[in-house]
């Protein structure tokens, strides 16, 4: 009886040893359209690189990788995608180099994991440009996200023998992706809508009662019937100041034309210490540099800047006589394209 037990234990030990994970990956395959020339196939990530020869379209080698994970596949130096590897995998790849992503397939030990990642990548490619996704209304956006979550989950039902480490990492990555895109929706959607409202031909956002250097208050509506070229600037902004000579030249050249040159200072309490100092700095510079055109001070009213999504200065805007936008980010005075824009707009 004891001998039988010992024999059974010995057999179990032998079987366990035979099932021990190999200390390397066997990677082989056939890739069509490699021009029958010797070509290098490289498997690499940040910690590992190994190249093997594709000879007449066929390759085979072993890889002793440091740890399981994602590895990029390069053919003749060009990235053709990625796969998941761990020592013990015995993979065979078939593909057409001219349509690698569409034709690649894996067989052998570890193939379920590799083919799962391929299937997920193909579904992911159907997601489209994120900008177009963010442009959807809320209901359509939610429906699209839920559809892709369902598609990703459905792939797992097809490929059931998946590497547990890969699946854990992959699930976390997918969750992170969907969480990030959901969190970004409101902000990105609003920004896209605002940008849409600034397209050529749209009614321009307006400003009202800005302080005029020559006295009184001035609004955009005061220029109805004229083209308006707006310069948004500040006294501390060196790139803004660099545009002044060219802007003054334009003002002289188009003096008899139906166009108003309006400069709006956005000096504020943060850059000047107080709103009073900001206004003083603006007035001082207008006087010292003998600035021409219509010189306005926006003060605390930043709605016009927000509506035009002004995030940096100088910023130039061209509006037509009806108050519609010609170009919400017009060329600078130093740019020769500006006069072409004037001409094409009928100025």
C-alpha cells in the first residue's frame, strides 16, 4: 500500500515537472510580401529588444523575456502593432505585410490572448475621432460609450482562455479610458460648441461699454456698417507690442477704407496689482507710443474674451459690417496673409 502511494506521488511530481512553464517564448510565423528578401522582425518594449531574421517570408526564434507584458512588433523598423507575451508561450503568426493589421492571426499556446487583443484593437478603431464623439449630444454620447463597452465585453466571451495578468491589466486600462472620456465630455462638448459658434458667418459675440481712451464708453455695436479688425493685447505682452508698428502702418494704409481698427487692452489687477493700476498702465502706453485707432480698456468685463475663447495674446479678429465673424483668429498685422484676407473680404 505504501509503495502504491509513493508511486502515485512520484507520478504526480513527474507530471508537475513536465507542466512547468518554459523559460522562453517560441515565436514563429510567415509574413507575405516581405519581397523575399532578408528582413528583420523586432520584438521590443522599454526593457527588452530582440530581432530575428525573416528569410523568404518565414521566421522562428526563441525569446527569453524579463517579465510578461505588452511587446511591440517591428518589421524593417516600422511598428506593426503589439501583442502580449510571457515565457511558455509558443506562438505562430501569419500575416500579409501590406495589410498587417487586417490579416494578422495567431495560433498555438498564447494565441487566445494575442487574438483577443487584436479583436479589441479592431473594435477600438471603430470608435473614431474623439473630437467627433465629444461633438455628439449627451444621449448619443452615452449610447456610443455603452455600445463600445458592450462590444469590448462581448469579445471576452469569444476568447475564454486569456492570460489572467493581461486580462487584469486590460480591464483596468479599459475602465480608465471610459472613465476619462466620460469625465471630459462636458468640458470638451462645451468647447466644441463654442468653437462652432465662432465659425465664419456666425454672429460675433459682442462687448459693451468698454472705456475709450478718448473719453466715454464704446461698444461693438457702435461699429455696425464697418469692417472691424480687433487687436486684443496688454501692455506687458511683448509679442503684442511687436505688432504695433505693422498695425499702425495698416491703419494709415486703410484710413480711407470702411474698416475700424480697434485695440482692446486686457491689462488686469493680477498683472498690475490693481484695476486702477491696470488702467493707468494702459493709458500711459497709449500716450507714450502714440497709439492710433480705437483704444479700449476691457476692465473687469471678460465675457467677450470668454466667448471668443481667448487663451493667449495677441489675438486678432475680423468682423464684417453686419456684425458677423469673418475670421475669429485672423492673421497678425505682420503676416502678409492679412491683406489677402482684407482683399477677399471686400475691404
